[in-house]
C-alpha cells in the first residue's frame, strides 16, 4: 500500500488480502495482552423511555484503547476475540465491570432500578459455566438480578434451541432479563421466539434508519413492534438519530429508544456526568405538533 510518489518511484505491490491478514495478526497478538494491560474500556449508551424521556438502561459497549492504534471499535476486535477464544476472559471482565459500574451508579446517584445491558457473544453463551458465572458476579457485586440484562442475537439463540431454552429459563429464574439484539436481521423462528423466556426485542438500526412518516420502510418496524407486543415483549429501537424517527416510533408505541439523538456511547466519566446532571431527556413534541 505504498503510495505512488512521482514518476521515478516504484510502487510496491502488496495484495490487500495480505495486508488484512497481517493487520489482524498484529491485533491478535496484542489482544492477548489487552486485558492484563488494562487497555479495554467500556462505553455506555442510554436507553430512553419514549414517553417520559427517562434513562432506564445503559448498554455496555466495549472498546479497545490500543497504545499505538488508538481507540479500536468492537467490530474490529470482537471477531478476533471470538476466533481465538479470548472472548471468554474478555467477556467475563466486561460482565463483571459493567455490573460493578451499575452498582456504583445505583449507590452514588440513588438509581436503584437502573439496568445495565451487556452483549454476549456466541462463544460466551455456550460456556458451560455461564449460569454460575452470572450468579457469582451478581452475588459478589450485590447487584439486583433485575438490574442486569443480557443481549444475544437471533443467530446465537437459534444455534442450539434446546440449549438456548435451558439457559434462558435459568437466567430468567435468576431474575436476569434477556433481549434479542439486532432483531430482524437474523432468522429467528417465530415459534421459538414465542417459547423463549425473553423480555425485549431490539429493532435493528437498519430498519430504524429510514423511518419517516412517508416511507413504507415503516412496514418492517411496524410488523416487529406488533409482533413484540403480541408476545408481551418490550421494544427497543436502536440507532434513533432524528426527531422524525422518534415521532414514528412514538406513534407505533415502541417503549425504548437508543441512539445518537439522545447520546453516543459515553466513557464512564462522561456517562457519570450525564447521569449526575439528569436521568431524564426532554422528549420534544415539536415535530409532532408541526405536522398537525
Ligand atoms: P450492538 O449491540 O447492536 O450495539 C449497538 C451499536 O450501534 C453500537 O456500536 C452503537 O455505538 C451503535 N449506535 C448506537 N446508536 C447509534 C446511532 O444513532 N447511529 C449509529 N450509526 N450507530 C449507533 P458499537 O459500540 O460499535 O458496537 C458494535 C457491536 O459490537 C455491538 O452491536 C455488539 O454486537 C458488539 N459489541 C460491543 N460490545 C460488546 C461486548 O462487550 N461483547 C460482545 N460480545 N459484543 C459487543
Ligand atoms: Mg447490543
Ligand atoms: Mg444491536
Ligand atoms: Mg449490532
């Protein structure tokens, strides 16, 4: 990838695939040390009640503060962590740290019901000790199980449905909530969906992204909200960026929203500042009024 610098310079040819392979090898090597070198960071993004504007949950989103490469987003290192198995210790750290952070916020800011949502990877979900781990963490931290939500994708849920059924039932008995992340992008069989003990569907950002009153893309979102409510599930819309999207979601009676319209994922310091200042966003009615 040497740039052509003029007529008399050679351009070295390096196939893109090798560049990618060596980049991921470099990442893989340093990912082994990321945990012990304390390079992982959790950012938190609020999930907001659509009628009251109240922050009811904070989703924990992992980042890697690499000493040379800067802040690396999860999509660039979680697949490597999955492949190498490093996701198991990393996931355990994330779960424990996010639960502890939630407990800190609850205590310091009098937010007894604030919930933290943590993403689980396929490999983590299949760990035989997952249930033990979750209950041990809750016990150690003295966090109310109702204040922990675990997010899994449709493909994780559908991979081995009898195992899923068993794990989710146990988590449910413990009092932990489950949400299905990126809903609508996978292949979750509706008959299984009906039987899984879950609490919440998160509509994928790709459907929320082109929601406008005029646009028939609302058809998919409408269908998902109707389905969720028919199954007694709460709906979270991911990636809400505009007032217009908010307005459609309000008409559809979607319960919670998450997106840049309210807040980007925040560092612990910024998230704490936000919660300290106010736990309620002002939900504007202006667009609604303007259209009537
Ligand atoms: P996700 O769980 O679906 O998280 C939502 C993603 O959408 C986050 O990206 C968030 O920053 C982004 N987002 C939120 N609101 C908006 C918006 O209004 N507009 C746009 N354009 N984007 C928005 P992020 O943090 O890069 O995370 C990407 C994915 O990485 C997550 O998707 C999740 O699947 C995975 N991930 C993150 N943290 C963890 C973790 O601790 N464990 C595991 N297994 N996966 C994680
Ligand atoms: Mg998620
Ligand atoms: Mg998602
Ligand atoms: Mg996603």
